[in-house]
C-alpha cells in the first residue's frame, strides 16, 4: 500500500518541480505565477495541458517546443525528476505510511514540503540571478509562523520561545536593512543570506543549521577546486559571484532529510 502512496508523492513532487521552473523564471521579472498561463519564453505561445505534463511532455516532445521547435533546456526535466525524488525521500525519512501516520507527522510533512519548495525556488533564483528573492523569503517566514502557531496551540510545544526569539531577530534585521543599510550599500545580499540562515534555524533547529553551513563551505570549496583542476574557462561568467544561497538551500534540504532518517528511525 505504501508504494502507491510514494508514487502519488513522487507525482506531486514532479508537479511542484514544474512549478519551480516557472517561479524561478517569472518571480525576478515580477510576473504573475498563479493566474497567468504558462508560455514558451521563445515564441510566447501559450502551452496546452499536454505540453505541461511533468517528465512525460519533455520526453514525448523530444525536448523541444511543440510550436516553434526551440530546444528546451534539460534542467527542466532534471528539476522535475529531482523534485519528485526529494519529496519521496522526505516522506520516507519521517516514516510516512498509510496506516500508522498520525496528525502531528502529517502536519509536519505538509509544512516540510512547503519549506522544501521555498528553498527550491530561492536556490533557483539565486543560481540564475545571484539574488535571494525577498518575497519568497517572506512567504517562507509566513508559513513557518503558521506552523509555530499550530505547534503552540495544538501540540503545546514548550520550546515555542525559541521561535519567538528568532522572529524578533528577523524583524530587527529587516528594520536595520530597510532604514539604515539600504542608504549605505546597494546590495543587501549578505543580510538576505543571514535571514535565510535564520529560517533554517527555525525549521531545522541549530544542529542541522550548523551542519548546513559547514557542508555549504565544503561544497563551495570543492566546486572551486574542481573548476581549477579542470581548468574551466568561464569568460564573462567568471566575474559572477558565488551563489551562496543556492548552496545553502540545497545543503539544508539534504541535511534535513538525513537528520530525519536518524531521528525517526
């Protein structure tokens, strides 16, 4: 029975993966991501339902737009598959099953998927534009606040004070950034990275957040070493800063899933 549950979760994950590609493309352009129909960025033709089936559409269309023949980047297929796999791994990490799952685990699962989805979008935008989108960060904090309220009211979580402390720190950082730092510096990327790390602290706790930072530094170092050894020439892209938010988000997702396996098993 659980195999059918995980197949459904994988399909949901691929649907989210398809949405991630749309969100990563549109949010920096300030375009609507909920009501406006999907379209080909090359010919602007609106896509039909058959053009938007995760994984299958890419395969049947042979990686090309049905209307203009423009080649579709493989990353769309890769992200849909990875998203489905991550959703399944997260479900397995908390031993989600049909018969023994309780309300508490189910609520954690739902908010966990929302959290992972938020990190996917933040990572994608940062990878493409070296920018941590504040609107996505805000959405993440709103969802976490709702989850905190649930923990306090329903589950009577005695550690709710730690969430309040982090929220106060976030408010202080936002105020400092809004009324002081913006007048002094044009790029608030460092503050946004710090806000992202606090979001890690709120959902994945201190130990996982510390591991996330450690493995992020290690991942960046390995990436730079590999590029140096392979003598990869970036030309103009060489001046592009390291997308720290991208590495942080991906590493945090991995650390969260691994930690859940340790905690729940």
